[in-house]
């Protein structure tokens, strides 16, 4: 008994240096509370009912969607059930209904600034390549050889063509098949019908967007005006007060996090709720009582005034402001003037129901790119916040796997953006 008591009173160490080493205690679990699809009652429980758990796999993905009711006011609403964050079938529905429809941010124009440059990526089961051809036209294709389905390009770089590493079929940066090896004897073969499958591509500010909808595959070309379609009425606001196109691209950092992609988004959208508890250094430079949230059609914008930052004189900022824009479903733009003329973006990509990749791109005034001390200090500050957030997100995912949790509640004064995000998801998934 003494040993058991010792185990109960010693807290688990959740320092960021240890959190990645901890393994999911329910690696194959989809076990959740049963919940009436028709009931909107809030039931308070203090002890988990282990006898009433059933697998979320017994529910269809659509029935899981219906377990969240967007029509209940935020003051009374329950958050989505934990099955939204653990079910493979639910993620498949999200890919089909959310990520494979409409415009998705995939990168920035600095990656394809020069002719013959390209970068690749993956979203769900879609492999894509974005390139700028020899005439300077921006194009995008499925990154799959039409012969036997090998990937063509990897990473990023420059080149005048894409040559398949499997059998040598070669494609121009306009997608045309230029060379098909050893096809003697092949009949009914039209080279014009075996070019790369195109994707719609667009540019807004410094960002590259793709549209993966199947019916848009043949509509190749660069869409020049997607602001209203992608951002709605916030397009003008972000173009004038949020996204600074004069900033120069600095660098990229990527993080693989053991949590559902929505956990990271939820953390971003809590209106600064977690900042004084999890980001004490960041909180010291913000006036958290000035935090405000404005919700638009597909975008939510959080603003906060800065306070005096103590430290080296070069990094002191007084009266500066921060802006955090969330662009549904998975893209964030952050302007934090406390670091100077600085912007970073976060792109959250689902890798599985319990894992995601977050890509950070950093932009800075060109005059400061050579200021090594400033850049290093700013990136160190950013890295510290990311490590703190990773600890939180991975901890939340483990809690979502627990039989003790199903749905939670919203803090109405600060979590409006989070509720808006969940309502948009429901709207897309129920179609």
C-alpha cells in the first residue's frame, strides 16, 4: 500500500525535454464514452464509467460529426467529442470534405521565386509539386509519374524537367510528357494524354495556394484573385494590417508533433487563455487584458497590445501590438511587432489521427537579415514558445485518449475563435 500511495502523490514530469520520450499509453485506442446523438444536455460526471465505453469505430464518421451541435450557444455548448481527435475514419472524412476542397496554403512564393524552381509536398494521399516554368509561369501538378506511379520530384530545387527515377519518363515544367523510354510495340498511346495531372494554383500575398478538388484538375493555370474566396471579408483587413508583403523570407522550421492536427489549432485559438500559464516569458511582454478576438467567415483574428519587454535594449518594445490570424482550416499568420518588423506563419498538416506536422516560415525586414544577434535571439524566443506548445499539445492528445474524457466546455469570453473553428468544421463535414 505504501508503494501505491507514493505513486499516486508524485506528479508526472511533463518537462519539454521528456515529453517526446513518453509513449501514448493507448496506442491503438479508439475507446470513448457513449453519447446520445440527440441529447444536448450537459451531464456532470466525476468518475469515469468504464462499463459504458464503446469503440468509436462502431460509429460512422457522420454520426461522430453529429455529436457536436453548432447551434447551441457557446455559453452552453460542449466541445467536440474526443473521437474527433482519435478516429482514423473521422480524419478520412476531414481530408475529403475539408482539405480536398477549396484553397489550401502550401508554401510561399520565395520557394519558387526563380524560373525552373520547384518544391514538393503532401496533403493526405495527394503528392504535389509546385514549379515556375522557364517562362515564369507558376504551375502545380500531382507529383506522380503517369507510367507506373513513382514520385517524380523530391524536396525542392531547380531543374528544367522532371525525370522519373524509376523508368526515366521525363516531363517538362509545363507538365507535358517529353520522353517515354522503351515504348516500342506499345499501341494506342497518345503522348499528349500522358502529361502530368494539373492542379489549380494561386498566389495571395507571399503565399502559394492549391485547390485539390477533382473537378478542378483540368483547370490548370494560376488564379490571380483568390482573396475573397480564400479569406472572405477579412481579405482587405489582412492585406493592409496583417500580411506584410515587403518582408523578406528568412527561414523554415518543421516540427512533428504527437497530436491530432486540431489540437494544435485549438491551442492557437483559445484567445490567449493558456499564455500566462504556459508561456510566462511571452506573457510578460503582452497586456493580456487587451486580448480581443474578431470572427469573420473563414478567418478569426486575435489582437493583443504589447507591454514593456525587459532585457537587452535591442529587444525592448513599448506599446507594440501582436496580431494572430487563423485562416480556416489550418493556416496561421502571426505579426508580433515586439520582435520588430517580423512575421511568421504556421501550416498544420495532418499525418494521422494522432500526429501532425507544423511548418513555420519566418519573414523579416530585409535590412535586419544580416543582424545575426537580432535574428538568433528572435528565433530562440520563437523556439521556446514552440517547445512549450508542443508539450501542451502532446499532453492534451494523451488526455483525449483517456477513458476519463469525452467532451469539455468553452470559456465564452476568450474561446470564441475555437468555437467558430469547430462550427466551420461541422458545416463542412455534414455536407
